[in-house]
C-alpha cells in the first residue's frame, strides 16, 4: 500500500469536510454561550451536558482508531476469543457507576488526581500530513470550544466510526453472506469463544478477558481523568450514571461490529494473505486494504472510511488535550499560587487554553517521534497502559474503601505495583504469538524483492563451478511475530540490497529464542490481559500490609469514602454540584481543593 495513492478528488473533499465540521464546532462554542471565559464552561461544559452526548463521547474515547484497526486484525489473525471481553464491560459498568463515580461527584474536583492529594497519596494518504491534520484540528477546536466542543465533536466522530465499520460489514455480507462468513471462519479455525484454560500464560481465555478486562475497564472509566471529567459535565449523579449505562450498549455494538469486520477480512483473504503476499507491510493495514480493494471504485467511499478512522484519533487526542490542561492547572499551578495573591478565574481559563494549545503541539511532535519506534509502539503502549492503570486503580480503590490505609502504605503499594507490572510487561523474552494459519495458496506467483541488512549470523562458503556461493543466515524482524530466521544462498558477488527472494534460494526456519531462567521465562509469558489485575492486587496487598504495620490512618473524612463503607457518606445528598463548600463546613473540615487560590472577586473553582 505504501507509495500508492487510493484517494480521488471526491475522497479528499469528504475528508476535508469532516475536519472542517470539527473545526466549525469549536468556533461555534467559542462565540456562543459564555464564550469559554470561565473554568466551569471551558473544562466542565458549564455542567449543562445531557446524557446521550456524554455517552457517545465516553465510547469514542475508549474506541480509538488503534482499537478499530486492532480489533479487526485480532479476529483475522488470532480468532474471535477476544470478543469475550465484552462480558467484562457489563460486569464493570455498575462497579464504576456505584463505587467510583459517587465519590468524584461528592468532591467535584475537575482533576481526579487532586483526590490523591486529598488522600495524601500520590492509506495512500501521507502519514506526515495525517499527523499534522489530526493534531492541528484537535488542538484548534479543543482550545477554542473547550469541553462543549470536545463532546459534540465526539458525537459526530462516533457516528463516522460506525459508518466506517458498517461499510465493511455491509460489503462483506453482500459478497459472502453471514452464514458463509462464519462457515469460512470456522473452517479456518477462527471461531473460538470458550477457552477455559486456567493457565495465565494463555494469551486470551474466558478468565483473562472476563476478569482482566474488568480491571482495564474500571481503570479507564472509574479513575481516568478524561472519562471522569466528561461525566462531571452532567449536572447530577443519577444522569451521569445513566450516561455510563447508555454508553455500554453503544460500545458493545461497535466492538462486536469491528470483530465481525475481522471475519469479513478473513473471508476475503482466506487463500491469499496480503501480508505474506507482500501487498501490505503491516497487519494494521488490513482493514484499509480491504476498503480500497473492494469499495475503492465508488467515489468518496474511501474518503468516508478514512474519515471514520481519523475520527477515532480525533476523539482520543482531543480528550487528552483538554484533560491534560485541566490536570496542569489544578495539580501543578493552583497549589503553588500564594493564597494572599489569588488567581482570577478569567486568568486561569486563559492559562488553561494556553496549555491546551501546548499539549496539542506536543501530541503532534510525539506522533512523529513514534515513527522511529516502528510498529512495536502499539504493543508497548498497551503494555504501559495495563502496567500503570492497574496500580492507579488500586490506589483510588484503597482511598475510597479502606479507612486504615495511610500515605506510607499507599505510596509503597503504588511504587512496587508499578515496578512489578512494568517488569512483567517489558521483560524478555516473550513467547511467540499464537497466530492462526494464514494461506497464500490463492495468490498469484510473484517474486519479492527486499533489501538485506548486514546482520548475518553465519556465513558458509561453497564453490560451485566458477562462482563462489555463500550461505548466509540472517534475522529479519517482522511486524506481528517474533524474529524470523531466513537461510539465504546467494553468489558471493551479489549485493545485499535488492535481492529477489525465490523458493529456490530461500528457506524459512524457526527462530531461536533467547534463553532465560525457568522462573523468569514463565513470568514473562503471562498474558498481557492479566497485567492490570496483577498491578491492582500487588498495590492493594502491599498498601494494606504497610499501612497496618505503620499505625494505620486516624484522619477520616466521609466525603472521601465510598458510601459502601461509610454510612455517614451515604446519608449525604448525591446532588452536590453547588453545595461542596457548605458540606465541608458542616463536617468541620476546610475545603481541600487547590482551586481556593482563585481570587474571590469572581466565582471560585470550589463552587463548580
């Protein structure tokens, strides 16, 4: 796919219109309503959002472009076992709704990490222009329109994501029919839903996806800054909980549709895998390849599909830009402003807009830098998320459920949990991935020309007539599996660039694996789906033990605990959007929000 453009003028027009609509939404909210002059409007959308837009926005932040492309690839290359993760969504939704969300609503802190301080814890389209387009447009409408623009554009972009996936599904059903798609998938060993293996080293099982997926979901929706900030844009707790319930079927529908799209891909390429055939270089290109090969002849359809994929990127980046600006102001600027100076809300809002612009620029720069890491950056980012998300979820859980946990215990648990999960996540060697069979029997016979790097392990010379041949064994890193070892026989005088790989001179062999001690080998083999759960439990156990050993905690504030464990907190009204200061004065505890450093001439942050 590289080097060839599949876009026509109609596709470019549609793509440009999508970006323009997102930008116009930002401009509209910049010059309407309160014109984004207050923190309450800029970061919390004036707490005026309804259930449905927030539900779509929550889903859009979760289902990024990486997820859409990755889930379809997952079902194509590994089978349908990953679909089971949807069970964890329905299990986790009530946990987030009734355990974590009420605490954040009582506190009304824009930054979720301020709660830690309260607890006293710690396609032919140019890639370059794609990065610039996403970064500039996201920064533009996020900076100008604030959270209102982010939420409304998320709704628009969510619909485009559905259009992109449904286009693939519809085309597949038209070409093969639903029954044949499942039949082909079954014959190819792709249908698998009930892997009950208790072995934690098995990549995907009912247990790793159902249980491990719960920890991932809760860390995303329960304590993640971007998601909690979206939920706080709704005026009362009950509507926020309703929004979480509404987003669940929306998320599940897109997840199942994307999984089915992966089966459509397998039905299309069952006898000629485009990766082995050399038509694409990365498995993430499978879905775009299918679109341009089966629907590229329809003007504008490729542009619509790419717009849907880009929408996944736009929604994710825009949420990050706004959330990072909120965290920077609340956690790193306001706490250090002298109380006698204060800070006017208008000034703080301008500072937030400045940081939103800065973070948008940083996102663009980082996107360019990740190209240097190759396709491994996806696996690395998913591993980091599990390794960090699990311990962080445990930190908030201890603060909300365990009255005796103190700062020493919480910090000890968090640090050890992070170190342990990062060690497991990035320890080497990893076992080979369990790919399903891929065939090239139906592919036309073609030669593949590659540039051979100077990475030879051994060279064995052999004289044949007047020519000296050298048997070279080299290692080539592929995108989706472990290193593959190739045995190549070429004339000694042959260059190492542009060698044509033919069956007569190429032998593919199993690559040797790095040696490690049995214990470490088994530890590194644990499925990535268990990493968040391991991080959660490690942090929890260490935090509890250290806290008990160091005397526990005597400072109790009912606002900080879940109503599940604090009857006093349960009696407090849940609709506290404008009553936080009154409640804290009744309990004899001074308001703890760093936002009290704002100048009293204008509305204080603590009243938001």
